C-alpha cells in the first residue's frame, strides 16, 4: 500500500496535521494581537523576550510546514500548504492591530487560495487516472477479550501510554486553564508521538501475520493451505491455523521462500504464539510428527471454515490506555 493510499485512512497523521494547523493559526493570532505589547530586553549580544508574541512568527513557520507535509496524503499535495497559509492569514486577520498585519494576511490568503484550488484540480485529475483502487480488507474474526486485556497490561503498552498521557494531559489542561507554554509543549509532544505511530501503521496490513515468533513462547500447530501467491519478493501463504486446544483461524503469512513443499501437500506447520495469535511464522525445519499429522489431515478431512483473524494495528492498545489515563488525570486536575 502506497503512502498516499494509506494516508487517507491513517488517523495518527491526520490528528497530527490538525494539531499543527491549529497551532499555526494560534501563533499567528497571538503575533497579530499581542506584538505591540512585547517587552524586549537588549544587551551586547542582542535582544530577546520571554513573551510568546515575540517569537510567534518564527514558531509558526515550522508548524505550518509540518502541517502541510502531514496533510499532503489527505489533501493532495499543494492543498495542504494552501490550507496552512489560509489558517495563518485568518490568525493575522482576527484582532489585528496594524495595517502591516492586514497586508500580510491578504497576501497569505491569496497564495493559500491559489494552492488550495491547484490541489483540488490535481485531485480531480488523479481521480480519473488509471491508479488501481485499494483492495478492500476482508472482514475477520475478533480477538478474544483476554488477549486484548493482556495487550493493555503489557509493559510495552505502558511504556508508550505513560508519556502519551503526560503529553495529552498537558495539551488539554493548558488549553483549558493552564499556562500557554504548557499547552504548546503538550501539543508538540503529542505530535511527536503521533508521527512514529503513523509510520508504524503505514507498514501494517490487517490480515497478515507478524513475526518472527519468540522462541520462549513458540508452539507448533498444523495448518491448511488455501492458496500460495506472491507479493513483491515474498510468497504469501493463506492458511487456516489449527492450534492445539484453541479455535482455528485464518491468516496470511509472508515468507521469501516456498517452504515445506506446502503447495503440493496443501498443508504446512506454523510456529505461533498462543498468547498473541497474530504472531505466526513458517519454520524451515518443523517437527516431523506435526508435519506428518498436518499432511494426513489435509488429505483425509475437508477444510473447516474459520474466521480470518484481523491483526491488531500497532499502537492501538497504547492509544486506548492513553485515553483512559488522560481522562482520569484531567478529571483529577479539574477537581483539585
């Protein structure tokens, strides 16, 4: 899946772009309304100030660039930049103090409008092009509740959720009744966490197993082969896994080699993690007894129907835990 196609469905990058767009407007609004009241302190090395309006213009520029880049997959290239410029012009228009801000606002608004129209025209041309439509993801079975709870309590989830909670709480608390520097730090820290989350989701395919499986938690199970196709330089094994003591489920496993002569026997042995059923791989040298049992079952029995397992998106448990922690923390701060 291309970056552009995934960008239409990736909410982390969309959320980061919205936050940066809002920050761009806010900084330009602060610059336009408070610039004349900034107190500068000068010495032999230059002049400086600790007021936000003094550096708002310089902070707004990278914010607008970042918003335009993150919004490009959603809005079609130039339209993202145009939207950033339009928001900047609105920030200068609202509560303006002098004609200089009005002139700059008109210039930004005109350039932004041109870029938005150019982006819209480009999107219309692309819609009529020969770009293949994205393949819909087949609906599949849900993960068991105990697996989801285990994901929420995993150390890796907590390692991401704790800084995420601090960042989002600072953003919300600062926007409601806290100092502006707390809000700005929280906003940019939240964006800093959303960007790698979007990159991780970019490589995620809902119906494809993740691997390799750690040796300490690995178990072998027979599997039935539905089809063997190629995707890029890898073979795609469409399998129904039949774990011992568990319900069968269907999943795709990618591997650069056609292992275990699976195409001929229509069966294979997979190595999986019973606690995380989406972690599946194909061992090169499976146990002979399990392989014999899988091939015998494939010859003697009909393929049982099984739901396709949808692998969890990266960061989803951490996002859920962050939302819960943030709601609790913001409530406590409001009651204090």
